[in-house]
C-alpha cells in the first residue's frame, strides 16, 4: 500500500505517488458524494482525481456519511466549503482560490497565485517561484 502522507524509509514522496498511480487497486475517499450518484473531488496535486479515472483494475471509494449530500449542488457546496478549507488549513493556505507549487521531494509548498490569474501570467509566476526569483538577464 502506498500513501504519500506516510513515505516508507528508502523512498521519497515522488516515488510513492508514482507507485500509487500504477498499482492494480486504488483506494481513496471523496470530498462529497451526491445521492444522485456524482462524486466530487477537489484535488491539490491531481493524484486522486487522475487515479480515480484511469490506470487501475479496481478503484475503491471509502466515503463517510458526513460526505453524503442529497444533490450534486449540495455535495459540491460541501467540497468547497467544508473539505477544501480543512485541507487548506492543513496545508497552510490562507486565501482562496490559491495555486501552490508543491515539491514532494523537499516536502515544500510555495504559493504561486492567489485569486484569478491569466495563463501567461501564471507561466511567468511559475518560472519566478521555481527559480527563487533569480534575475534572468
């Protein structure tokens, strides 16, 4: 079993994520589940969302009653207003929407953007943050 929150000795988080993305069975939870059948996940790194859609023989969702809502809109509300803020608090994110640069090898999380940003500006900001704002001249 692989979990990037519990990295075994001799491995790093990137290896764990890679191994988890190629295993036969994938176990995850959801941020919200509508009684009408829709599963809601808001994912910081994309590992849960991508692995829930592709690459595994079996995907298992373990979902507590606290995540169940009558409709899609209520499940989405729960994901945005209950699950996402709790995850943001755990990761130290204080402003929404927020985009973070996560380095699983170093275990670091650095902010890229708060609020809305164009794709061109995001690309520039990514370069600045990833290179620690070193001058490019």
